[in-house]
C-alpha cells in the first residue's frame, strides 16, 4: 500500500509523499486492522517506511543528476531478510557482563538465546534480526561507542592496492592476495551446474540455490576476515596511512563496443577486461578501505586518500614520469635516472609523497 502511493505520486508528478506523510498513514493503517498489526512493534513498521523513503530519495537524486535512475522495485514478503526494532520498543537487549548466557527479547517471539562473539560497547539504539545463509544474526547499532586510541608510532606509510599482491606498503611489505573466489571456483562450478539442472519452483532447486548462497556467503566472510586482519596490522604499525583514492566502479566498467564501420563490431578486449574485473572484485579493495577507515578513526590514526594518477609511472627518486618506466608487472626502471625498484613499492612511495603533500597543503 505504501509502495503503491509512492508509485502513484511519481506517475502524477507529485513528490510531496515523504517519510513523515507515510508515517502518519501508517498509524491509520494500524488503527484500521489492529488485530493484524498488533503482533509487530510500531518501530518495525516505521523502519520499513524509512527504508522505502531512502530507496525513493536515492531514485530522485539519480534522476536529478542524470544518472541511470533505477526505479525501486517492489519487494514481497519473501524478499525481506531483516527486521529492525528500536531498543526497548518491541525488542530488548538483555546482555549482562557477568552472565555466560545472552538473550534478546523480541515482541511476539519472546526471549531468544544468542551467541555473543564480542562485548557490546556504547548504548544500544537499534536491534536488527537478519537471516543469512539459513542462519539468523542479531545486529546491534550503538551510540556513544568509546574510541580505543593506540600509542603513537611516528610512522607514515603509503599503500598501493593490487591484484598480484593484495597491498604493498612504501616500506617494502607485501601482503599476498588470498583470491578466495578463485580458490572456490571448482566448488562453485559444481553447485551452480547442479542448480541449473533443477526444475524451477521445485524443492530441490530451492535446496540447490541455498547451497550456492552458502558458498558465496563463506567467500564473503573470508574476504571480510582478511580485510579486518590486514587493516588492523596497518593501523597498529603506523600513525599516518595514505592510500589510493580508488574509483572501483569506474575501474570495473564494461568496455565500450567498437563499431568497425560495416555495421559490425570489432574486438574491444571485453574478455580480458572481464577477467581483470573479476580479480578486482575478488580482491575486495572496497571493503578493505572501509574497514581501514573505521579502525583508523577508532585508534586515532589519520588516513588520507591520494590521487593515484601516474603513481605507477613516476620515479620515486627523480620524479620523472614515463610509460616506459614500468617494465613489467613487478619491475620498475626509470628511463631518466636509472633507478630500479619493485614497481608496487615505487608506486606506494609515490602515494605516500602525494599524501604528505596533500596534508601539508591542508594545514597551510
């Protein structure tokens, strides 16, 4: 009903329907069918209205900026995998530090035992129950979370992200790329072929789809775990961290077709670009940078995003820029001064220098 009113408002050119008007409409809906909606807390339904408002606000923003709009799609009850409550309004977190058993209370369900994997810090504001890979997880959003500043090390580092090595620092440290998706490619192929053979709508197909989802979920968790461990090591060792300002969406964009003038299209390197895009997504640069930023903020470290332009072609010794300086994926040899170094280490040193210059400019 709420989605339908949004759709009708867009068709008629009226954009006055917003979160507040639909929130008031929600109160009327609950009053008309109190028996049906009494089982759910009001905060749950308000969270759905807020989620719908965010989807349409993003749609309006993309229309104004000329981007691909992507009109929001209606999601039936089978597509919802999470429910959100406000603390003490339909749900209650009953964690007590000296108890070994942790429970959470949900209205209409009762107390549910949960496995708490780390202590909760700050004040719990919202509680979300999320279904993922056949399991339920409880997610807590907290305010006033205390920071955990680390002792100063006096060290600054530049980070070069890559595919051959996950990251390379300006001091010569290489972190290997685990390539979790490539490692699980054989198992993924087997379960996806089994899924393709199942009849649509059947129970066997549903079970096969669950196997594919579980395997992808495991790969995602492995990638996230690696991002946490790698970022924590960097944050503990350095006060200033400079990384590339990567635009991953642009880097993994599909190559444009190349008309040959005869009504056909010539080769545009789409196959090779597709393999590179797959490797970039498998590396997980985006999640690593987000985790790095969060950990650095909590530890009192400083992160700077530097422009990566020409960092792989510029000599870290003399500053000469030439496409021929980078001999291969791993070898760098300056045509001007003859400086030789590992290509990724040279790029990381240039990234650090650019970050320090940017920091000095901002301070001035």
